[in-house]
C-alpha cells in the first residue's frame, strides 16, 4: 500500500480514517503492517504491500470462493490468456476508453476505479496507458493477490475489498467502471448505490449487467444446472468444458450462416460458461429496472449501450 493513500483510505464499516499501527516501508510503500480504525477499532492487514480492507465480520461467500477459483485457473492458462470474455487486451482497453469517454488529456490527475477487477488485466493496462491518472482496482477475492504480484505500477493501487463496503470516502473518483460484477452480489442495487457514493458529482460511471430478455446458451446452462456452484472446481471445470463443445459448434454454424459475427475459441467459451455456473448469486435485469437505479441516484446523460451496459454522469 502506498503511504500517500493513508490519508485517503477509510474503514469500510464506519468510513473513519484508520491509523497505521506498524509496518516497514520501501520506496514510499507499506509492505507489512496493520491499520486500525480509530472509531470501530477494526484491524486491517497489509501483506506484501497489498491491503485487505474487508469488514471484520465479513463472511467468505460461495461467490467469492468461486471467482477465486476461476481466476486461479485463468492464471494457470486453463481458459486461454489472450482472450478474456471474448475480448483481446486491446479491444478491452478500447471499450473502456470509449464507454467512459476518456483520453490522455481529460484523464490527467483524475482517479479511476475498476470495481471488481478480477484478474487485474484491464486495470493494469489502464494504469500503463494513463500514467498521469491514479488507478484503483478492488476485488473481494484472493485473485487480487495474483494481480498485485503481476502489476507493479506507480499509479496503480490494488485493494482487496467488498464493493458493498468500499474503503474510500464520498465523491472520491472521477470515473467508475464495473463490468459484469454487481449482478453477482446479494443485493445488486445496494452495490450500485455504493459505487455511486464514491463517484464525484460530474463523474462518469459505466456498469454492465446480465439482461433478462436475451436468451443465450449461458442463461440456458444456468437454468439447467441451478446448483452448479456447489460442484468442486474440478467437476465444474469439466462440466464447463463439455458444454463449451456444442456451444462452439453452434457459434461456428451461426458464423457460417452470417447470423452471428463474434468468434470464440473453445477455451474462451469454457471460461464464459464457468463464469456463468460458478457464482451463487446471479441476477438478470430489464433495461427499465437498471434505468430506474440511475434515476433514483439522480444521474444525467444516461445512455444504454448494448445489452445491458449503461453509462451516465452523476448530477
């Protein structure tokens, strides 16, 4: 954890600034130590420079465990490294810039949050490209440890935290990105409100959630295997791989008949199916439901992008 963020980070439970009880320093970074909230007295650990800002009573959910397993398999190469959710690193970064409407000029001295950063691939690439911005990534799972080890950048701070209880003060970020995350939380609208809390007035947010009105193979598989999240990692991976074979054939036929333009590799499909079957919580929404979230939080310039992504500016 970078020393300069001691003045910024807050207790995720009561939003009071913690104090550093102990910790060795190296090049303006705290390597090991403990943070203690001055109000509720919760203790938060810092290990190898990574701060773990989870509430003391936080329960490790099945969804959290599921994504830890998923990203562990990803880093071992079981899902293929080049494509993630069917996108290359370049495509992923291009979408990020387009949907948040950022460039090297308007992002200078701005703060960006990737909420639910998973592997950290996008977060790391954003920090690399926009060196004049401060980039933060949070994820509840231990996969963030792997991301922290891989991406060592001076303008990047990765924190293990729950997006329902973010360790940041109000109006802290200029840009918030959360793609394919909050529909896996127990209360998605509550998660959205917490993202809104940390966004500055005039700041831009982008979220993407599962649509309930689009029939995909992934939705079908989830309905066929509603308790798939109870399977062991090995069995879930095997099931995902077996289901990816007919899915691949269907997509290939759709490509040949010009019914579908995207092209997926077998490993990429295995990843997407695993991602669908692994979490305990998984919700689907209509455009009207998501638009109402934004209206209740007084957003403006609301724009629906595809099924269902929404970008908007906080009033």
